[in-house]
């Protein structure tokens, strides 16, 4: 039944489910599919937010370059490696290096850092924005395994409204470049953006399928007070949860994080997401002096415990958490 459902969902079906309140079992279906394909294991990713400096102007993001209220920082290689060592000692099998679009970290610097981290025999995910094909190729050769680049929205007009001086087509090209280079490629969307339609959310899910994304991160939109979208609606948890569940149904074997934004918007949000198709959790290992300065949205919850995951009856994976890993 699960496989039949996965194969049958199309753009129109997705729109009908997204707009309806009658599909109360969609979360149970997604959770059962997650259990069938991924088991009860949760993959833990150690998140290092190594720079909040960004050259981009995205209207929804607190790190946008026009926001002069942000206390900017950039970790040194030594500081990053200290976070890596802590993560390894804690038993984490994947490091996620995340930053704003900070071009101080050029190809040479990043490749040198990746090679140092790779000595610890852990998987490396990069989340540093749009780069050239040559840079992506160099990062891969240095040892990077995964790359996360969220499309945010596949509605081209909405994308242009929210991303001044950026190209929608280049974003798409970057994702397909990453796939062609052999990365486990992650993408995702923000749910609840102003002027976002049901049709575009269904289109987002179909895009994930067409890309054959290996990871998909879905987060509810949370407005930041120091951005042009400060006064936008903030009630997006349920919609983001439904998109998460539908993404699991359409792509049954991928990795889907219970995003930090879920927990920030609703108590026990990550457990709710884990029970609706998600199977990955990010643990923020960035130094405490910097965690609160990486403020894409306000009141971010920095998760640093797995106790609630264990209490919910899930198991912590001991693998590096690739898409095809059995546990």
C-alpha cells in the first residue's frame, strides 16, 4: 500500500491534500513509511555554525547583509576543529559546516579545513550557499560528502521577490551540479512565506522528487523583527508538518530532518516531526558565545540533548547516516 501511494501522488493530489483538513492519517502513513524504509533509527548531525557573515539580501533571513543589528562573527580554523573534536568524542558521525555566504572562506581555505576534518573519519556536510561548479568539485575532492542548498521556494516569481540580486536559475543549476558531482544533495523549502500558494508548495515537493534529493529540510517560516518580513504571519507549524509528511511519502528512503525551526515554533516540535516522517536531528555544537548570534529567525532553540528522542522510543544510529545506510 505504501509503495502504491508513493507512486500515485502527483501535483494535483498533493494540492488536494495540502488544502484539506480531512487527511488526518497522512502523518501516520508518513511515519509508517519512515519506519519501513529507515527503521526507528535517528541520525544525529553535529552542527557547526562557523560564520554569520553573509553577502546576500534574502528578505526573510536575520543574517541578511543589510541587518546591522547582528553581531557578526567568523570562527577560526582552530575554533572549528575544537568543535569537531568535541563532536567526535561525543560519538557523532556527521559534521555539518553551516555559514552565511561568507566568501572569506574561499576554495583553498575550505578545502584545507575539509581535509583536516576528514582525518577524524566522519561524514562532512557543507551548507554554505551558492558556489561555482569548480568550487563544488574541489570541496568534493577534498572529502566533502554532502551539500545542503535549500531551494526555499520553487515559485520563480516569489523566489525573485524574496532574493534580491539572486538568480533562481542559478540556484537550480547549483543543485544539479551538486548531484552530477556525486554529493548526497540536500535541499528544502520554507513553508508559510508571504504570498506562497498551495500550488507552489505542491510544486516544491514534486521538485524534490524530480531532483531525487537525498535530504530535504522543511521548516516553518518564522519572521525576524529586523527584516522586511517582520510583520508576516507566524502560524505555519501545521503546514510545515504536512509538507514534511508528504515529502516522506513521495521520497520514502531519503533523510528528512526534524528542523530546529519546528522546535522553536512549538514545544516538542521535533518529536512531532519525527513521528510524521522525519529521521534526522541536528545537535548544535557551536561554541555558546556564538550560538545566539546565528539568528536566521528569532528565539532559535539550540538542541543539545537526545534524551527526548530516546524517550520517544527511537534509537540513535551509529552509522554516518547516508541515504542507503541500514541504520
